[in-house]
C-alpha cells in the first residue's frame, strides 16, 4: 500500500450561506440523521467531526457551523481560515440567498484561490413548487466557478450524503496532488545532493550564473 493510501487525511470544512437556508439542518442530517431536532437552536459556532473511510483511506472531517453570526453579516476570514472545503448553501425559494452564495464564492476565491474545494447546495428542494432560483442558472453558475452543484433537502434527506461524499473525494484528490508536488520537489533536491562533487560545483556555477 502506498503512503497516500495508509495516511489519514484531516480536512476542515465550513458551512456558509445566509441565515435560515438550512446549514445547521444539513449538518445535523449528515452527522446524526435528524431534522428539526431541539438542540438545533442551541448549537453554537463550533465544529462536528465525522470519520470516513473511502477506498481504504481514513478521513477526518471537522465541519464548522456558525452560531448565526451570518445574520448580522459578522462572519470574517477567521471562520474559513485553513479550510480545505466549503459548502455554500442557498434556499431555492430565496433569490437573495443565491446572491449571497455568489458573494461567498468571490470572497473565497480571492482569499484562498483554488486551494479550497467549493460545493454549492440548493437546499429545500422539497419546496420545489415555491422555487424562485432558476435551476439552470444555478447549475451553470456553479459550473462556471468550478463548483459542483447539489439539490438538497435536509428535511427529506436528499442529496446530503452525496454532497459530503463528492466534497471529500475532491479534497482527497487535491491533497494528494499537493503531496505529490511536494515529493517531486524533495526528490529534485535529493538528486542534486547525490551528484558527485565535480558536477555539484558545475551546478553551483550554473546556478550562480
Ligand atoms: P441556518 O443554519 O442556515 O440558519 P437552519 O438554517 O438549519 O436553522 O434552518 C432554518 C429553517 O429552515 C428551519 O425552520 C429548518 O427547519 C428549515 N429547513 C432546513 N432545511 C430544510 C429543508 O430541506 N426543507 C424545508 N422545507 N425546510 C428546511 P424553522 O421553522 O425551524 O425556522
Ligand atoms: Mg445555523
């Protein structure tokens, strides 16, 4: 087994989106398979852990949820710092909440570049008859910004598992790409170290030229 297969990946994931779109509900559905549980309202800004095993790879997710600060526009970079992934949630019956997702995409790409994996969740699809965010628009926007789009209902348990699985798989790929790049860099250094003295001094001359 390769090192990549045996090591454990630790990922930080943040939930972002306007208040009331269903972030906490999605998290609670994923972790505890519950909806509208009493402790929903008392859950404070914190993270919940989820351990996964995908194709023999151990993964620990720390999934961060807010205590509702987003309702006062008070979520700063400290919340999403060092995140490997973000779940951007909007409510399909609330166009404003989709605009908010677009703002988050802009901010995250500006601050973290492509180091962070983004997925977009159009939540409350059980209220399809009240939809105001056009489905095609949401999907084509997501594609344009390099984010997978999911149709979720925390209430009916639709799309939630799939969303976390896709995000996790993409984070694994990204992390292993980064590890490979690091290894390639390290092995280059080793090759230089292994060279006989005559060649080393030659390299040194070239490098300083
Ligand atoms: P937030 O964490 O983004 O602020 P919450 O959102 O998870 O607290 O959910 C806000 C409200 O939306 C809650 O209703 C919750 O029950 C409801 N909700 C969450 N997900 C869904 C969903 O998939 N479908 C439907 N129909 N409702 C959902 P209340 O009434 O408790 O405010
Ligand atoms: Mg919440």
